[in-house]
C-alpha cells in the first residue's frame, strides 16, 4: 500500500511515520509532504520519498495526487492561534489547501478512489455546551481554525458521499503531552505545565485551575489514525466525522496527577501567570465528550491523566524523569 | 437605508422587493442583483438600480460591495436538484459566490460593516433524525446543496464573529406553495400538488402519502427576512444561524387540507407516479423541527397547512379558486 502523509513534518506526522516504519499497516511505499523539509525519516523496509511545497497554491495538490497513493493522511494545518492572528493565511492553508487536495482527487479520474484520513479538532465546538458533548451536538466554532476544520469535515463528507474518495474525519482531543517546543496553539499550556516541569524547567499556567479540557496522548493519536485507516467506513454511513475518546480533567487535576506521578517538587515548577487573551479563548472550548460512536467502533484513549503523563515519560523521556 | 438584494429575480427576491416597495423597512435606495435580468420592479417611493452579473466570477462581488449597501439580502443559489446534478456549478455558485461576497465586504475597509441576511435551508440536515430537530442538532447534509449551505452558515458566523459584517443565516423551511412554474428543486412536488390542482391542472405526486415535511408559505418567508433585517443580532451571540418555524405535515395531510379548503374535485387532480430518485432524496430530508430559539425571538409561520393553502389563494389567486 502506497501511503501519502501530508503534514509529515509535524509532531503527529513524524510519530505516525515512525509507527509505520515500525510495521503498522502493510506499507509498500511512503510519500511525505510538508511545506518545509521534515527531518529524515526513520529506517524502514519501504522506500520513502519526500515532497516540499505549499499545497495551498493552485496546482500543487495535483502533483501529489498524480502519484496515486492508496491512503492519504491529511494532517497539515496551521494551528488555532496562528489562524486567529492571520485570517487570510488560516483560510488559505486550512481551507483552500484541503479543498485543492479534494478537488485534485475528484479530477484524477480513472477510477482512482483513495482512502482519506483527515484530522479535525474539537475546536469545531463552541460554548455554551452540555456537560458532555454527544455525537449529535452542533458545531458552532468560536475560532477561525475551528470554522475551517468544520468546513473541511463537511467537504469530506460530501466528496465521500459522491464517491470521489473514501474519507473519514477525526476530531482529535487536545494532544497532551506534546513533546518538543511549544507551538502557537492557544492550547499549548496544557502540555507545557507537564512537559517543562518534567524536564526541570519552569512552565507558565495562563488560566485558572478550574479550567476543564479534553485530552489524549500522542500515542493515542497515532492509534486513532491507524485504526481509522483500517476501519471499514461502511460502518460510518454518511456521517464520516467522529469525535474520539479522551480524558476530561481540570488543570487542577492535571497538576494533582503530575504530583502523584512525579512528585511535589516537579509540580512546584508551574508558575501562575494569568493571560486574559488565552483565558478568553479557552473559555469557549469543549470540556468533556460522550463519544459513543467512536468507542463502539473500538477507538481507545487513556483512562486517566496519570496514564497520559506516564505515556509521555515512556515515549519521550526514556521511561524516567530527568534530574 | 440602502438595501441590496442578491438573487432579486427569484421567487423570494421578487416577493421581498414587492414588500419593500409596499413600505416594509425604511428604504431610501434599492439595488437589485441577479445573474439574469429580473422582471421590472413594482412602483416604489425609492430609486431602484439593477445589476446583472455572475457573482461567482472573481471581481463581481466587489462591484456590488463598492455601492456600500447598509443591508444585504443574499438569496442567490442554485437549487438542490441542480447542485446535485452539476457538482462544479453548485460549489461555484452556492459556495464560491457567497465567499466572494463575504471577502469583498471584509476587504472593503473604512469601517464598512453591513448587515447580511443569508437564506440557508433545512437541507443542512440529513437523516436519521429525532422526531423533531432541535436547535442544537448537528448538520449532516445528504446533498451537495445542503453541504454548501452549511459551509456558508459557518463562514457567516466566523465573518460576523471577527466583526467583518453583522450576519444572520435563516434555515428556511421548504417554501410552499411556490407560485409560478416548477423549478429544478427535488422538493418541487410539495407545491405542485397544491398549485396545479388549484389552477385546474393535473399534478404529479412522486412520493408516498406518508412522507412528512416542513413547510412555510412565501408570505411567511418574507416575514422572516424582514424580521431578520430588524433583529438586534446581539440576541444571537455567536450562534447566528436560526431554524425557523413551520408546519410539519405529511403529503396525505397536505392532500386532506386541499380537500377541506378547495374540495374533493380539485384534490382528484393529483396523480400518483412514484419516482425512485426523488423518493430517495426526500427520504433523507427533515420532517419536523422544534425551533425554540426562533420562536422565542418572535419569528412566526402558519399554524396549519390549511392556512398555507389559504395564503396561496389570497396572495396568488386573487382570493378565489379558479374554475
């Protein structure tokens, strides 16, 4: 199977490719795409090609689709903070880029009908919410990023219904603990307050401890993608967007978990520095879900935030807490 | 107030302009736009200009926005049947045309911030449904037309949230009884089985009598538009899309109402001729709503299908049944 990963250089893209290289899915050929050159891929039993271009420019998606990949993971996007700060860039990258890809597939002809796994986000929802958001709750995004993701979900559903490709959209929980440097996502602190202290560094907490949010680990995120790739989409009918399982907890509960897993001293590295802008954005975000469909289909995430921290220590810190 | 009506030549556009000419809203200037020349407007106390162009072509929306209308009614669309038959045309007219308009407003600058009233549709919903669709039910369109309307709703909400204009999107019930000739909408028969018999002509019924649907009269549609134009959108918060009140009834109940209002002989002009294609499309359509928000805001439709037939007789047939 020839797999194309769009957004191959991002955190999720790199982890996905590592998992593929370790034997997930019957890969015979891998094509990586990103807007800048990703780091070299890990060793693998299949050939890897890398393309660098701006898919939001007309004509670029066609070049990727001309390779006729059997399975496309479309992970590329600019994050919420950047899409909010730069209105035009957000719509160009997150909406037009995706639409160019879908159009290139539609126009490829010759019976070409790949599977397309698209990463959406819980940012398609906007407050006020019920206690737990059910699978049939409406999308009222409060960011341009969430709007762009909701639009791409609608397009994916329509293109799939029309038979142009076989799509599935996954509404990722906030991925926590993100490894590496902070990105421009307004959600960055949810990871920062765990990641930085575990590395002996101070972390800024810009919101109150009562803020509740919805999390899954990077490992769970890759599990979601692999399972979506293997899923028989006939089970989805014409509703090809899935909210995924996760852990609902408050920032206070995150900190309590950090204390349990890594001790008081580590947790003491979190510094409270309220940021009105971030507090306002986060106030509109989902807190909890009841993702019955995805659970019935077998999608799984961690059961507790303690587990999420342990996954980070295992996968990113070699199994132990530094210092 | 300078009002721009886009889609001025359509049934709703013409009736809206007639209502404006009769004194609804404090109009000082009216600009009509459509892709073909609309019939002459009725006499009015304000000047009327008419523009003919294809707003789905880049640059055309800018010419309209350059006139700086205070209020824009955006009614233009190709109907569901046509958007399903011609994928590219549907996206070009119903999505790109609307986006060009929104972009032209955003880029106009100089503090320009018009009110925009956009006609969406209950086609944003797709089966299976609850008995009555509530205001927070999710959009899973089963047609490209419904997809395009749902996307435009999301865009309108985001552009309004960002302060580019002051938008409101109205999910019209199926407008019944449509006057005039049938159009290409798959929903056309809901009107045809009333309109044609009332004019002494045979009408085709392509679906079973148990098909339930959601209706409001053309008169109610114009009431919705005028009220939306007058509504203080602060009451909508960031949820600027409203499902509207209507009458839920089966085709059998429509026919029974026709018999009550116009007699058995008129109703006998309905000829059953099942059409699998139309039956399949209609099976995915909403049947009933619980539009609490719109009702709380004061939007009103007819109370029964008998009333809907009477409105047609009053407004289109001079108050009496021909023949």
